[in-house]
C-alpha cells in the first residue's frame, strides 16, 4: 500500500488533489441542497408530504448500497467508478435548467433526478471507503478525516449563503448549474490521481453471497454493530425534521431564500469548529465519549429552530444557532467514528462493509423523510421538528453496552481475526 510520509498532509500532492476535488464538489452540493427543495416549494407549490417524498428520493438508492458496495468491492481500482459517478451527476443536474428553460419542469423530474443522482452518490461513497485507505496511511486517518470534514463544514458556511444569493438572482434551476460543474471538476481531479489499485480478490462468489458476507461482518462486529445502530437511529429521527427544515424556514418563519442561506451558512461555522476540535477532543475525552456526546446533541439541536418565533432577527438567529450546535455536534460524532471504523475493518471488506452499513444507516433516511412529510401534513411542521429532536436521544442507548463507549484511542485497535465465523472474537 502506498503511504504518506509522517508530515502534514498538506505537503502531499495526491491528498491535496483529492481534497480539492472534494472541496469544490461539497460547495456545489450545498447549492443543490438548498435549490432542490426551493424549486419544489416556491416554483411547483409542493406540500409538506411532497417535500418529504423528494428528500426520501435522494436517499432511496441507499437501500441498494449493500449490493452496490459488493459489486464495487470486486473492482481492484475504485477510482474509475468514482469518476463515472461524478460525470453522471453532472449530466443529470444539467437537465434541470434545460427543463426550466423549456418550461417542462415537474415534480416527477425532480424525483427521478434525485433517485438517479442518489444512486451515483452511493457508487461514489462505497468506492471511496476503499480508495481512502490507498491514499492515506493509518497514522493519518484522524488528520485526513479532520481536514476533509473541516472543508465540508466550510462548504456549509459559504455554500448556502452563496446558494441563496444565486437562487434569488438566477432562479433555483439555473443555480444548480454550479453544482453540475463542481462534479465535472471533481472528475477531472480524480483522473489526475495515480493511486495504486487494491489487492485482487481471488475468491469468486456470487454477488448475493458476497453481500451476505458483508452484512454478516457488520452485524457480528462488536464495534460496527453498535455504531450502525447508533448512526441509524440518529439518521432516522434527524431526517424526520431535516426533510421539512427548508419548508419550515420558508413558510413558517417566512424567510427569503437569501436569508435562509445566510442563517445556514452562519450556523455551519459550528461544523468547522467541530471538525478542527474533533481530534484534540478525542485525545482529551476519548473517542467513545466524544461519539456519545455527538449522538445526543446533534439530533436534539433542531429543537432550537422549532421554538423560533418573534421578530425576523430572532427567527434567523434561532435557525442559525440550531445549525451551529448541530454542525458542531455532528463533527464530534463523525470524525472519531469514521476513524474508528477505518481502523477495525479488513481491507478486502471495506466496500462491502460500506455498502452494508449504508444500506441500513442511510437506507433508513427515506423512511424518516416520508414520515416527516406525513407528520408535517398531519400535526404541523413545528411539532414534527420537536418529535425529530426528542426521538434522536434514543441513539446513544446503542453505545452504552458496546466497546465503543470505553474506547479512548485508536492506537490499539485492529481488525479482528478472520475465521470461519468472522469477527465473533473480540477485538484487541
């Protein structure tokens, strides 16, 4: 495996190239995440349930990620798949402004694009987990995840504000062109990388059997099983509220697209702070305790937005504070958890495990989004946000009896010995 020298990753050209691809793509994503629901809400007069269905469509392909990840695992070089996924999303997103200019834009088109782009996203992410460990050595896992997460957090700061302005000036469909071009840039940067391919997997098994092995690995693994239950619970309840947050800010709080983007951008600074602080906090508190902190605070933060009322500046401030707290907490959750998972998974299982994990962890998001949309129509949007916040507290229960809560450092973590019944033995 190619490893990086024991210096800052900023001095390593392959990592900088990959980082630039991800940075530009993340900024583009923030624009689409604001523009897509605004197209539905402001241009197509979508109801809360229809907005929930749109959010569900984005995450629906994750139900297939177990099989997609298993198929990806059979490819030695994951980079071409990542490039193909980026180019596919470029083409798909460009159909939106084309339909707008031709006066053919419909909710059905939004649903179809959300599903197809979501499928490309799953291919990219399942390939990424194996690609990451070819690019970054084990002793740089925390640093690399922190840097990539920090960049993602910066995109949440600047992206929504820029997106809100672009939506107001250019209209939402035209603003999505920026995201399409960001995927094209990512594909070009990935094509410049020359990372070595992984080891060939000589075991020839049917796709279904390999998929079952990946799921079995996750469910028997003492670390992965607990982290899967925790993350899945967080995602389910979080999507109940997040599916309606833009609609809530637009219709209930009566904020403009630019103001919503500004509030999201200000609040996202918490993510940057969390990404930068995650590594030192992990050393100070221990990885397990920091993960538990994030699991409690992240889903509960949306309640701050739900209680927003009063003058415009108070409503904007409440939305921004909710975003700030949630963004900080999710970095405290993601950075140590992603690094822990990278340390305890065998190399030849990474894409399968990523697919198995995502099929449940992200696969539950469409259900959360649909339930959020239906609840918003039935009992009201504000009340649905409060249900989302309260339910999220259940996530930490998965950690209390797991080895994760007692894990302080990644130094002594290793993948378990592979046996006929893998990962039954405890990890060292």
